[in-house]
């Protein structure tokens, strides 16, 4: 198992709409993600399908928090 690189502080689940199936949500969270051996405050949006995070085996993008222009990590 790969080492954990993201630790959320808070999150909300937002119900998705068509064409996604019922019980699909957007998990919007703020937390810290390790980038280049340092942890940064980020905003992250992930999909939750049937109570499981779904990213197709990919790492979900994160956006640096507290910046006027958010940059993708």
C-alpha cells in the first residue's frame, strides 16, 4: 500500500445529479497534502461512489488553499 499523502481536516458531501447514479457524492475537503517532501494546505474534490472514494486508480487533483489564484498540485 502506498504511503498516505493527504490528510483532511474537514469535509462535506454534496449529492451529485444526473447522469451519476444515486448514492454518488462529491467530497469537498480541506486538508494537507504532501508535495515535494512538504505538506501544503489544499482544497480537494473527490467522487464518492457507494461509500467508496473513486478515482479510477488515479490521485485526485488538489488545489493550493488560501491563494487568490488556486494552482493545481
